[in-house]
């Protein structure tokens, strides 16, 4: 729903001496089963791990949802209760809390992106025909072009709505993933403005680095931080099973200029505010917060539990504060809206109004200076 300004997009396309540095959008418990949308109760296919959790007859709460990337990845590792907090955490969270309050007053956030400016994931079989995706890019990037020579992209695939046009292709049989930014199906085939590819996904941490693919660079990826856009998504399988067992990704309007925090590899930040969050920053909900006393909506509670156990990574800059939920377009359904949907007939802003933003903490930042691409 929320996009970046045209000026911000142009700035990102000029960063790093012309490199597209910033690429993201400017047997179940009966009580729990009753909360699932009709599509999930019917056993709808999960487009993530290549399997249908409910269709296989497993109880919705009997096992954890599928997770991309290695179990020790920053996306998947649980946080220690005594994880080091950054000395400036209070000021950083205060700045974020002020932004949230301003958006609540204006009625434009915070938000959970689903059917636009989020990520549809197409899980494809080994037999999926291969096609070439051409790179629309004014500087040579031979390794990325080679990675896109043979992509198992379904001809009917649709990128997310909005100018970012993001999409992920996941092939479990080969352990390979491709992600695209501004993907377009034109008269002469498929084109994308940027993105990446990852091999051996189950052994990868979920951030672009030289080991991601032969010849891969740290400036690959559809996000502005080089964190994979498949990481941090609230997936349909998470929602089916009622638990999020990984860290979350978030976008914020003010991203710090000139530096980024590990595990990010780059940034599109432009804010001179020293208490703006850098991309890659990891926040977590204070473990001392008693969530049961907050009486949160079901999805809000899931987000809060994940934020407390795994944390939240600043992945991108956005027009408002926004989480990312998996775009359901490959399923042909909308499991989020309506009285039986995961949003429980509420807007994302209404769901997040009770999220304890002020109880977040910023964990120790490992900062790096942004560098122009040579």
C-alpha cells in the first residue's frame, strides 16, 4: 500500500556511482482452529516449503512452520535474554515511537503490507520450465545476468502490486532462490531492474555475500540492505500454524545516512538524525514485557512474540513504518481481509495500535560506513 517518493527512488538509483543501492518500497486446538481463515481451515496449499501443512493432516500446532535459511541464521536464531542493548537504545526507540505516534495521528500507519509492496513467493517443482530474465541495468553485472539465464519462473507469475514489483521464486528440489525488483513481463519476455539469486538456501544466512551464488556481490538483492526479501516475512504458513518462528523485517521512513548495521551490507539511508535507525539494526521486545496482560489481537500477539524471541530487522526505507506479510497472489485467495481473515476485519493500523512499540530495545549495533562501489 505504501510506496516511496519518486525522488527517493531516483536517489537510490544514483547511489554508489550509479548502482541501484536502495531497491525496496518507498490437530489443532479447537479454539485456535476457529480463528483460522476459511482458506486455511479448508487445507489450502502452502506456497512456501513446497507442502501443504494442513492438507497433510498435521495439526496446526504440531510442528514449526517452514523457515528459509540455515537454522543458525540471524533470521532464525533465538535471542538470549541478556543480549547486549545498544547504549543509544532509548533515544533510537524514542525516535521510532514518535514516528509511530505521528502516523497514528495522521491515520496512515503503521502498516502490514500484504497485497502490495510485499513479496509473493512462487514455490516451483523440479520440472518447472526455465526462462531467461533480462537485467535492465546500465552497468554490466555478468554474474547476476548468468544467474538469471535459466529461472524456473511460471509464465503466469505476478509480481507484487506497486512500483517495486517484487517477487521470489523458490525451488526446493534444487535449493535455489531467485528474487527480483521491478519485475515486468513484456512483449519480449521477462525483465527486472535488480535482484539476486541464492544457491544452497538451507545453508545460507539470508543476506547477499560472495558465497550466495558464484560471483555474487554484496550489493545484490531486492532490498536496500542486501537482506533477502524472503527473510522476515510473516508467511502464510506462519499464519496457518499460529506462530512466527523467525525474526521479522520492517521498513521505516527515516533511515540513517552514511552507515548501516550488520547483517546489512549497504543502505539507502538519507537521514542526518543521529537517532534514526540504520538499516540492519535489530530490535527486540523487552523480555520483561508480560504479553498476556496486553490482551492483543491474535496476529498482533504473534508479531509481539516473534519480536521478543527473534527480533525485528530494519530491512528497508518506506513511506511509513511497515511489516511485511507474504503476498497471497500465487494462491488466488485473500486470507487477510474479511470477517474470517487473519486481520479479523481490522485494518493493519488497528491491529498494530496495541503493539507495545515503546517497549522495544535496539540491540548492540555493529556499524559500517557506506562505500561507493568501485
